[in-house]
C-alpha cells in the first residue's frame, strides 16, 4: 500500500511530462508535413554522374 503513495504521483508526473513534450512538439510544427520526407527519399537521385575526361 505504501508503494501506491509513491507510484501514483510518479505516474502522474510521467504522464504530464510526456503530454508536455508531445504538445510542445505539436505546437512547434514537428508534425506538420508527414508526407514530404518519405517522398523526398524516393525522389532522391544517388546515381554517380559520368566523369568528364
């Protein structure tokens, strides 16, 4: 029973910190463009250009 007096406030603090991190990232625009980076990866051209002599 004494463990609950420690674990319940500790879990509430962990949830509050996780929510603060999530909403902070959301407010800063971290999740605005979820489709752009995967499409840029597919369109990336990694071919080696021919050497000019």
